[in-house]
C-alpha cells in the first residue's frame, strides 16, 4: 500500500511540468460522455473555414468506465480554438454476440478509433468515416479483456455534409481468418492483399488512419496478431473506396527496436507544407501507447518512409506524460494544417480527473516546423488518484485507450 501511495504522489508532483508539455485540454461544448473523449480525427473543409472532429465518447455504468464507446462529431469555426458537439455518427448499442457451439455473450457493439477524411472528387460522398466496430462484454470485471477483438472489423460510412445524413454502414476490412461465422460478411480480407500478409499470423486490423491526396484515398491500419500490434499496413484506393490495393508496410515491429520500443500502434497520416507524415504511438515492454512519434513519407504511394541505414528517420517524438502509474498513457494523434489554433491533437489518460479518464489535448505543434507549445494546462485532483487502488490500472489493459 505504501508503494502505491508513493507512486500516486510522484505522479501528482510531476503533474505541473507535464501539463505544460501536454498543452491545452480540448473541451467540446455539448459533449456528455461521463468518462471522457479520445481518438481525435481532425479534417477541414476546403479553404479551412470549418473544421470537423470525429472522436470516441465513453459513457455507461460499468466500472471503472463505460462500457459504451461511440463515434461523435464536433465542429469548429475558429481553427480549432473551440469545438461544439454536432451529432452521434456511430452509436453504441446493446447486443448479443452469437457464437455457434458456445454460449452467447451479452454486451454492446462499440465504435472506436474513428478516422474522418475529405475526398473532394467523390460527388455526394465527399466525407468518409472509418471506424473499428468491436463487441464488448459488459460484465463488471477489472482484470480480463472486455473487448472481443475476434469479433470486430473496420467500417465505412459516407456523407455529402458531415452535419447531415450519413450512408448505411459498410463492413469494409477484416483479416479474413476473422471474424468467424455468422459475422464473416466483411467486404475485403486484407490478408489476401499481399503474400507478406497472407503468410503472417495477423488476425485483426484496427486504428484506421484515412488520408486523401491527388486522387488517391489511403488508409493505414494496425495489424495485430495474438501477441498484439505487429506492423502498420497502408492500403490505397483510386476509386473512392470501391476497391483497394496493398501499398506497403511503412513500419514493422523491427523498426521499433532502434528506438527502444517493441511495436507501433495508432497511426494517422497528415500533410504539412507539402510533406506527408505518419504519426504512430510506440510501445515498450512496460508501457503501451507511450506518446506520439512522427515520421515522414519518402514515397506515400509505395508506403515508404525516409530511412537512414535502414532505420526510419524520426521527425519528432512527443512523449506521454511521465509518471502515470498505469501501463497505457496515450498518444494516438491527428493533425491538419488548418487546425492552427490547436496544432497536433492527441489522446492522453488523466487518472487525476477520474471518472474523466480519457481526454484530448491540443499540443500546438506542427509536423513540418519547430513545435509551438499551446497555452493552457490541466489540474489534477489528489483524491481522485486513489481510484487506482480499486483496479483502474488493471482495467486499462483493455484495448481502447
């Protein structure tokens, strides 16, 4: 107990300096998620007058949070300085998971890690939203994985106006081996796109990062085996998502080793000053989602990053807040050049603000130039840190943060 108290106090003492590094917390007027928001994806209309933010909202009555996660949409008229809730795009809903030969599971169908992109050449479907649909058990349990990743896939919806009506959901991407019957109706088995994927142990794809450039729609994905993230895969489409091709593997677990990590996750693609960048969050043997690492594409069409001696050239690393007494810290990020008031936006876990565990921060940083710290900060509650003593640290092992 004494060691836990020392750990919590050290996190509190580190909070002021860490808050400055984090930047300013993003508040969304009208947002009601009782456990906070995460997974920002920012996109702007041509000209940059209106910005749109898709994000995950967490709520529900299952301890220590949720268990409902759904995609919501916010809008900004001031380059990301302020945001207002617009509508729910992918609603979390109670459901029953059918498992032939096994007992059914009760829970919810959730939508996480959304990615919003503007495809200007696709009339009537200019706006596209990718997300990871996954079943989550709703039992009260602090120690076991609550998500059921075997029963998950990447979805796609489209719209001509983000604030208007959206198309019916397409079950777009899965590995092929999964999901099992009766959910094996996904359009594209990504493992079949290339021999390097077909001859792998990849079971699940998650964390889509959508990007449009010069008539081509790109989506980066985290490929996961039973051991966790294995590589970042890049897909491309020249017909607005009707068909897809394998573009390459920008990063693998072997690329993480020179930086002291074991894997990469949570990718996003963005352009700044005509250059295209890949943002990922790394993991070590002890910490998952340890901040944001930024690399630059040498050849986007081939999925190739700039490298020196075979090692990807690191553009910048924005570390996670130090001292958090959990093994997941956050870092999944997104950026848009018109988001000038906020810069790069990313997820962080704020134990001191429990039950608002999940938060998005505006770092004020650009990708192609020197970082500019954002104003503002965050205050931490001492008493709330003691919530960890009842199992929050263990519960955060569940995927989705």
